[in-house]
RNA sequence: GGCGCAUUCGUCUAGCGGCCUAGGACACCGCCCUCUCAAGGCGGAGAUCACGGGUUCGAAUCCCGUAUGCGCUACCA
């Protein structure tokens, strides 16, 4: 194979959509797989649709997912510039070449003077697509199309062909929506006398109904998924499997494995519905796989970027490091952590007194359990999870109640939660002083409640 | 309307003529484990391979129609 050079060429029209980023991922994977170059090019030829900040959002999304580019904005490269708005002279001279060779003609209307490509009125054009094979189009069915707009900017057709040629792109990998306009592109290559690149039209990512993925279906951009607490690698792995598969069973891949395994031949032909439940599962899997320090820092970074109201502005890292093993397997996203850990950092939580009273218990019994528990906790030595467990289990026997009854009460008293991380380990982290205080507060709350 | 692409469990997919009484994963259900919630283990249910014709000894796999979905048919990409 010749030098592999691929490109991701988004228009700066907003926060990049997961569908486009999935295409970028395939494009990147293909380049990396073959030791080629991955180029980022910004297609800003429609000033009206341009959205402020989009280029930063695009770079940020790619960077977060680890899709590094070899040429493009910031890194430069020998085939720049990489913004189409800075390459108008290329399109201009290419257009002139087409006029000279009789392939293009001026066209006037209310908007001014534009340039159109003259379609042949007979014959057909074959597009050779890597995953769909040869697709034939009847030339007479395609109208002459604008290549240079009256504002002096090129249309996508001209700009992408000219850039792909001069940037030595070997494979044009893009969404399947472009297949229908691909014959125009091969005709342009012909008219210029250039060899066309390989065309690869990859399937779309769809919303649950099978339609376009849009805001009404929830998150659509990579940045939104980041904000929802998904890990970059979980998104990468999940997106890689939307429209591509390695075999009949492998689903979990490291980035290195993805690069080693990726091939365009195994990209599917039909659109894939974005299955959020599976992303959740995969994200949970990668959270479970991460080490204590790794997860701790991921959470800290996440909260720093998207502050959680229920947590202190700068949660204590050493506490979180101890908490992480207790919550790791309970998280689907980083966002899930905020609701289960606040009590480790603050004791200002509140709850209704009757939440202390467990099933088939009454106020008096709960009060007795609580005050006995205080005695145990005050005396226990050492104050650690294992000792707490054995002493409190003995207390359960002495009180002749159920384990769940005692622990449920203690859980609410020390965390304010009905569902919390494992109790004994949590108590150890909280420390004796704090636990005694929480239990006494619970006793007081119950005591002052009219039965 | 015309042209193009697509069509396997709810979803992502394996399958590229006999290995398929169609495999895996997520979700779902049940059991086990268990201090809540999870995680984990085990098991279950779930697809007449869109439909109809062919070709073949034999088709989810090849061919032709039909239906449905999507895309193009813009001085948007």
C-alpha cells in the first residue's frame, strides 16, 4: 500500500457529534494501523453556518479521546494551511484550470456570478468504495453543480477534492451520506487529471427510533458525554463497536488492541443505533478496572471541571482514595459518585427520624439498638472494619434483631442514605469520633420525635 | 418523483453455500452470594435471518423483484 494519509475534515458548526467523532475514530484507527498520517482539516467554507468556538470544541473532543493528529491546526504540517478559508487561492486556480479545460462555466443569477461544473450528459460514473464495492451512477441524472460560490468560497465538492489531492490523502473516509455525491468527486478528479483516493463511506449512528441522533434523544456530542461522566476510553471502545467488529466475541479492547485489530473490511454497511445501556455497562467496566489512584484522580478532575453541588469545592484526596474501593463497582459513570460520597466529607446531611426505624422495628427498639451501638463503637479497639463487623454482629445477636435492621439504622445515622457503600468500611473511614457523634445525633432525633 | 445505499434476537453484532436445530455482548427474567445498593457466578427467555420468487443436491449467505428505512437530487457540509 502507498503511504496512508487520512483526514478528518469537520465543519466548525458546533460541538462535534458522536457520529462524526466515530467516523474520525475509524479514520484515525486506519491511519495508525498502517503507520500512516492522520490529518485534521477544518472545512470552514460556509461562513453563515460557522459557530464560534467550534474549532476549539473539535480539538478538545479529539484530544480528550486520544485521537491525535499529525498535521492540522496547532501542529502545522507541510501541506497546510489546514483551514479551507485560508486556501482560497488553491480553489481559485483549480477553478481556472477547469474553465480552461472546458469542464466549468460561469453562471449568473440574482446572487451574482458563480462557477458550475459541467456534467457530461451521457455515460456513467463508477465510484469504487472500499466497503460497498463499485457503485454506478448515470451521469445524465446529475445536474451541473456549483463549485465556486458567488462569495468566492468553494463548495464542499471542489474544496475537498482539491485539498484531498494536494494534501496527498490516500483514503477519504466519511459518512455514508456522501456516497451519493461521490460521482461528482470522481468526475472532478478526472477533469483535473488526478488519481482519485480510495473512498470509504461508513455507516451512520442513529437514535433509538432509527432516525437521526439529535438533542431530543439526549446527549449527542462528545463533550456532553464527558460531562455526563463517561471515561474517554469507554467511549472510544463503545464507538469503535458501533459499525465495526473484530470477531464474534471480543468486545473489550485497549487503544493499542484497537489499532492492531482495526480493518476497514470489517466495517458494517448499515447504520447502528446508539445503545446507551451498553455504553453504561462498558463505562462501569472500565471504572471497575481502574486502580485506586487512577479513579480517585479521575473523579477529582471530573469534579473540578464539573463541580458537584453536594460536594466541597476541593474534596480531600486522601479521604477519597480510601472511599474509592468502596464505590468503584457501584458506579456506571463518574457522575454517579457525587450522590454516594458526600457524607464522607461533611456531616451536615439530614434525614427524617423515621428513616432510622427499619422494617419490623419500632422507635424504642431502634433507640436501644442505637445506644448499645454507641457503647460498642466507643469501646472498640482497634477501630477498623473487621473489628467493627465482628462486634456489631455480636450486638445483633444480643439485641436479638436482624443484621439488616441494625446496619440499616446505622447506615442512615452515619450517611443519611438508605443505600450506601459497605457500612463497616465506611465507618472505619469516618472514624470513631465522627461515628459516635452521628449516632448520638440519631438518638437525639428519635428521642425528640413524638411516638 | 428519480437515483443510490441499507435490511440477522429489543439493541450492537458473528456469519462471507453445507460447521446454523443461527454464536457472542448489552438490556431483560430466575437462582446463588449478600449489611443496603452494586459487582460477581450460574441458568433462562429472546431472530420462521424484512417479504416473495429464483439458482443450487443444499441459501441467512448468490441472483431478481417488492416493502421499509436512510441519503442525494442546494451558491449546506
